[in-house]
């Protein structure tokens, strides 16, 4: 009986092992099929654009900008972006970049600026074109979760009262900081700078900076509102135009190749200027340009530094 019991245990164990091996094979096949499907699910448009970029070539800045504009074929105005892989480990405080850059030709976006100030500073901010100006009332509005602005500026006296808003503003990247230029004793000047195209950027957890530096379209910012109008029929049967989401673009900015290149050079120079003290050796690993829906275009780092 003991031998029979032991034989049964061995038989059942072997059968279970065989079943698990047999069941593992289909799972591996399913995973391979899903991987092949994900690779195959590339649109014809994306595949066609990728074929026009030489993946082994390092492009000159002006050449890369021209190619990026050529390949921007989405049905909306795309954003020109620089993705810089830097030789930094952001878990160390002396290997982080958080700064601002004033692009010569702006970003092409209409920026909503809110200012925490009172008295003469508040009046100066209003004259400079700030969209929202307040103090205690604005703090209560933000605490309630209303964040209808892109940039929040604050005067030094307002900073102690902002401590309780850290959990609201921090995750959104809206907490004012002297390093970012969003804490200023002269908010009027700061408002003018951010309205003109000044923007803040920082390294992410992988030591990469992702920074927009313009819009990619031959005449997008001049006529996009007219081209992208959505038409809705009113109750009386007439047609009433409604602006599309892209109407937030600045209507007076026409990003030519030269203007995009100048913005790119200013951005690269700012990154080099703010090299962290803890960076050892080279700062740049790679630099890539792309539009919102376009392929990546690798930049020649030597020409990017020399031009900057």
C-alpha cells in the first residue's frame, strides 16, 4: 500500500508538471502574438514619416528644423519639442536642472498668468496684462481646486501663505520658486516676460528635459483659427462658427524655420549655462527634435553647442 501511495503521488506530480508546461506554451505564444500585433499596429502615416528620417545620421540644427516642419502633417497645429537626454542623475540635488528660458519668438501659446500680490504690486501686474490678480481671495480659490492659469507668480510676502497649497500646486508644477523666476518683487516685469514666451522647464526622473519651443506649421498661427472653425447650427437654422481648441494659439506668431532655429539655439544655450555642479564629464548624451506627432530627428551635439 505504501508503494502504491508513493507511486500515485509521483504520477500526480508528474501529470501536474506536464500540465503546467503544456499550459505555459500557449501563454508564451499569446505573448508573442500580442507583441507582433503591437509592432504591426503602426499607421501608414507614421511609417511613411519614419522612412524619411535617416536614423543613423546626426542632423545639423537648421537641417533638423526644416525636416521637422516638412514632416508635420497632422490635422492640427503641432508643437516643436526638444528632448535632451542629459548626463545627470536627478536623485542628487547637485544634478538637477530647473530654470527658465526666454525664447526670442515665444512659444506660440496664449499663456494665462495669475499673480499673488496686493497694493502697488497688484496694480503693476494688472497693467502688464495678468489674467488673474489677487491675494487672500486667490489663495482660497486655489485651495478649492480651481487652477485656471498656466503660470502662478507670487511676491515674496505671499510665499508664507502658499505653504498650505503645496499639495495642490506641487503635483501640477505650479508652485512659485525663486529659481524658476516665478517669485518676484516686481511682478509687472515677470508678467511681461512670461506673456512674451518665457517658460520653465526641469529634468525628469531619468535626467531628460522635454521643452516646447514653437509651433510647426507654415502659416498655422496666422490662419489656424479660420481653418479649424467648427460650425454649429443654431435654433433659427443659421450657421454659427465656434472656435476650435487651437484658437489658444497666439494669432501673431508665424514660426518660420529661422525663428524655430533661433528658439532652439536659445534653449540649448540656456541648458548649457545652467549646467549643474554635480555633472561630471559631458552634459549632453543625445538631443532629439520632434513635432507632436512626428518622428524623432537626432541632432549633432557639436553643431548644437557651436551654434548656441
